[in-house]
């Protein structure tokens, strides 16, 4: 009972930590907050102003869509591409196809992720789509290898052979049965993958290589206002707290999802 209560408490904390920045990112731009530009790092308004005299609260409300949307979009794209490649590589009976799918991705593994994303960001300055695709690209090789390794045993199991004999479709076999077998590893990886994506997107914007220096993005706000931390701490702490809250809460939820996927096979054998 105590373990179950602890699990629900962990889920509640995770939902709360994730929910606040997500709600701000999704619904913040809809909130009618109009404040005229004031003095830099002043105490006017709820959270004061930033280095350009803009209201910090207004920046928080409109800056979350890029900060979180780019990271989440990159992870979704990486799993769609890498997951499909991994399932195909694990299920194929032709070694040449397996090698042909996996080996080209090995070229991307040694490349420094932040360097690749920075080059793309400089080439397509202030393009949120380009940064999102670059973050997805550097995550595809590791996602592919993870899914392939997790799916190998299930793809070669007698159940798959029986489904093939019954002329089940490829989608039913590999996206259904084999796909379910990778949920545990994917759940374990998801929290780390989202955290890494948020870090990469925030790092590029923080270094001034991504979005415009005047963009209301949370990471850009942290970078631009870090020199005025002592004058107006909320201009830096508020967006930083929202980013930390999201990554910490998402890791808690991913940990509970992993625990749940591990328990289901055990309960099924009782």
C-alpha cells in the first residue's frame, strides 16, 4: 500500500512539474498581457523587466512554445524515423538490409551533437524548423540502435513465426507484437531523450546560434539577461525554473512508466 501511495505521489509530482511549463507554453500566448516597454531590469510589473525593458511575465507566456515545442518535436521525429528503421532492421531476414540500414547511421554517432546543431543553426539562422530537424537527426542513430536491440529477441521469437504462418500483416506483427516489446526500453530512454533535446535546443539558443537574440524564447531570455541576474533575478530564474521543472517532471513520469511496463509481464504470469 505504501509503495502504491509512493508511486501515485511520484506521478502527481511529475504531472505537476510538467504541467506548469506545458500549460504556460500552450495557453500563455492566449493570455492578454500588454505592458509597455520600460527601463531595463526594473521592478515594474509582476516579475519586472528584462535587459530590453520588456515585461518578464509576458516573455514567459509567449516563449514556451519554441523552448518546449522544438525539443518535443525533435524527439517525436527521431522516434518516428529511428523507431521505424530499428524495427525494419530487427525484423529483416536479410543481413545486407540490416547492415545497409544501420552502418550509414554509425557515421553520425561520433559527431558532436552540439557542433552539428550549431552548424545547421548558423546556416539557417533563426529557423526553428531547422534546429528541430537537426536535433532529431543527431538522435536518430541512438534511437535506431536502441529499438533494434530491444526488438531483436521478439522479432525472432516463435510467436512472430506463428503470426507469419497465419499471414498476419507486417504492421500487425512488427508494430503490434514486436512494437510492444520495446516499450520498456523506450520508456527508460524517453526521459533522458527529452532532457537531452531540451538541453541541446536551449544550448544553441543560449549560445546565440539559434533563434533571434530578441526572441522571447526561454533559453534566449536566460542568455540575454544573465548579466543582469543580480539586478533583476526573475528575468533569468523564471525561465530557468520552467525548463528545469519540465525536464525533472518528465523524468519522474518516464521512471513511473518504466516501472509500470516492468510490472505488467510479472503480473501476467501470476
